[in-house]
């Protein structure tokens, strides 16, 4: 073997050995350099919940994607709005929701066709029953969105109080939002995630603060958040202290929640009337009128028998 070829082979083996030995060191350096340049994130900056890893959900997602490819109009504006307010904001959530509705309707139709083999009238009933089956998941989705809005309203006074403290300490709007979102991650998980999404919209996606705050209010579907955003934007644009509009919004929100609770308490007696009439009044009337009814029957029984 020529001497130059042997030298190249020996040099290649030495270099390969050094690379294998120093590979962990190079890997650590590259990772650290990548973190300094652009932090790598396992999940994207979004406040939306991630779909669970389930076989049924995977099947529903596949069916939903197929249904949406055939009829994109299934993803109407109302469905998108409800999914957004319920914190189901990814395309996978839309596909899963449409897939669940499609599977439910498919099960109803298959059972209808099987029953129609012996009774053709069942075919018409099954076709009519497929309509409420398609609409039924919307009620569960609306309930989920409503419960999340109630949770946002419950957490919002706490967020406002902490932002007032941060504003009085001299922090700006975005610094106060960043500080509060980190402090209330356990006590106010819903709004904490939304505030972090707000910060990501401003820093990462280069959205303006007014636009990002309005989007946060529209995502949650809560008018109080939109009003708070408008008040903060007005105060920030004028360069005034943001603690005053925050205090005004907190007082108005607490007053509204108090009146709402009073209204709900006032409706309780009306709601209890059917329950009392159905379940309580028979228990009271039976012991009171039972002996009288028995006495009347015993007294009237011989008279009726004698008249015959």
C-alpha cells in the first residue's frame, strides 16, 4: 500500500476516534450555543390546551379531517368561536370536534339502517334523529365555554388587585403583566396562561399591545377583559398612571359580580316552588289528609251499598 494512502487512512481513523470521544462535549456546546441564539421550546407559545393522546381522539381527528376536506363549511364561525372560548384553539381540536359529531351521526344512521331491515318506518325516524345528534355536542361545548368564562370572571379581581400593586410600585403595563402572570400560576391558572399568551403575542409575534389585549378579551369571550384593555390602552397612550383605571375596573367588576350573586339568590325561591310542590307537599298532605280520606270512605261506603 502506498505511503500517502496509508497516512490518509491513519489520519481519518484518528479524526473519527477523536470525534467519537469528544461527541458529548461538542453536543453540549452546540446545545448551549443554540440556547443563547434562540431558545428551543418543546411546545409552542399558545394558551390552548393540547389534545390528549387517545386512540378514540385520533380516530375522531382522522374522521374530522376527512369530513372537513369534503365540506369545509362544517367549520362555521359559531363553532370556531365556541372552540376558542372553550380553549380548544388548535386545528386538531376542530378536527376532533367535527369527527366526534360525524361519528355520533354515523352510529345513529348505522343503527337506523339495521333496524329498518325489519321496520322501514324506523328509517325515517333515524334520519330525523340524526339532526339533534349532530347539534347535541354544541351544547356541551357551550357549557364548557360558559364555565371557563365564569372562571375568568372569578380570577379577574385578583389579577386586577395585583396589577394595581405592581403599578403603584412603578412598573409599566407589560412588566406588571409579566410579573403577575408568573405569581398567579397556581391560584389563577386560566388567566395566568392568557397573560403569558399576551406577552408572547407582543414579544414573539410583534403585535401591538392594544391589539394583543383586545385579542385576549375576544379569545376568552369576556366583556370585562375587553373593557379593561380599552381602559389600560387609554391610560398608557396618555402616559398617566395605570393604577387608577385598574382600580375603577376592579370596583366595577366586584359590584357587578355582587349584583349577579344577589340576582341568583333572588331566583332561588322561585326555582324551589316546583321542587316543593312535587317532592315536599305530598309528604305533608298524605299524613294530614290520609286519615280523613279513610274516615270518609268508611262513612260513605255503607250508604252507597244501601242505595244499591
